[in-house]
């Protein structure tokens, strides 16, 4: 085993081409090329556009990450790449690039789970993660509540979203309010000017009946529909739409459910560490409310720049796998767009 492995990580699961280099738990470089501006006019990520953008950005992004870290490909101990879940075409661009680089450098390659990487990125801030921990992952494509006994090998799903992910709901409501894509940062900003209690929007899967079958699960499609109906009713009645109040009330409904279920899971599992991850973990109200409710818990939230998709989280997980002596992936790694979170690694076909 290598105590402080030097690992290059590649992330291409959606619309960010992320490449970073980590030595142990120290981040040496972190480069992100985003194609978000190319998707903005469509109001969401277009898979074919994302894949092409990854192809165009990959070589320069890798070169800059190596240069910023002051290392060469031959200095690396290993490479890591997101193999899933995500957009399959986008994933394959990253996997193909990583396989080529690993072959050229004659270094082992680790295909890793995108969601596990969002948990592992906390290693770069606080060092090795306490175990066990509860992780709340909230992004445009995923909303999951996890028990993490070992980020390299033992992650158990406790709850998932049954429909829209939280970030997806933010994007859809932002579009209703005439705000740009991606919606999360814009709703967060404008909500500061609004009243979070102005409109009593529903909290999905929060009734006593829901607690029996879906205690740790989430649902945001009903909330989105409630926002649509409230706006439609206001327009029919000739009332102006108070955008800031709608944004603040919607945001409060989302973060209320997220934080309440995450903190409750910690109490019920007897675990005192709560980790937040994913792009929505950059939301200021979510960060504030979880700290307010997590009395006695050790809450770990990465800096906002490490919450969104990036190569640093992939390198952080790769470094942990190398340090733990986990086996590398085989040639023919491939990609799995629906890779389950309890599969921390993919191992290839040969």
C-alpha cells in the first residue's frame, strides 16, 4: 500500500470536464471546463452536446491539471475516473481518456462511483472521514441518503428520491419563474429577498403514513406541481407573481425535508457524523438549516467549489482506494449510467 498516493482523477458524468490531482488528502490541482453555457438555451443538459464538449476539452484540461500540480504523467501512482452513474456518452469520453492515459503511463486505473466520490471529497478538507457516517447527497440528478461505513467499500442506501431530484426541481421551478439555467444558484440568490413562509408549499413524503413505507425517501414532483398551480392561479386572478417569495418558499420546502430526514437518520442510526455533498449542498439555506438542526452532530460540508462535479472528488476517492490496497479495474472498464451507489468501483470486463 502507498500512504500518500499521487492520483489523477477525471470526472465527465454530466456537463463538467473535471481533472484534478491529489496526493493523499492534499489537493494539488483542480481544473474544470464547464459546458453549461452551451446548454442554457435548452433549459437543461443535452447529452450529445455534453459529450462533444468533453471531447474538445479533455486534452487541455489534463495538461493544465498536470502543469498546475507540477507533476508529469509518469509521476502518478494511479488514475481514477467516474464510471457511473451519469450520461453514458459523457461517461465514455472520460473512461476512454483515462484508459488511454493509464496505458501510456503504465499505471493502474480505478473506475469509481460518482456518488461515492461526492462523499470522498470531504477527505480533502477534513482528512480521512469518520466511520460510520450518514451522507446526504443532493444534486441535479440524485438525491440520496446513505450510511457510509467505508467510503472505499461499504456504502448502504437508506433513501432515494422517488421522482425528481432536488436539483432538478430547482431547475424546473427556476424556469417557471423566468430565471436562468442552472436554476439552483439563481433561486438561492433571489430567495434572500423573499419570505420563506409566504406560501405554504407541501413537504413531500412527510406524513405519518409516508413514514412507514418511505421514511428516508424523498419526492419533489408534487412540490413542483404545487408551484405550477400556485403561479397559474395567481395569473388567472390577475395578481403579480412575487418571484422572491415563491423562490424562498419553494426553497424552504425542499431544504426542510432534506435536513429533517438527514438529521433524523443520524439519530436513528446512532451516528454522529453527517456529510453533505452534491451541487445543491452549495445552497446557502440548506447549509444554514442543517447546522441549525444538527445539535451535537459533526456536520461536514465541503466548500461550494467542491460540491459541484469536479475531478478532485474522483481523485480523492481514487487516493483512498489506493491507500487501502483495493484492486484496480481491469481493461475494458466501460461505463454504467445507472451504477448503484453500493458499487463503489467498476472492475471491467477482463
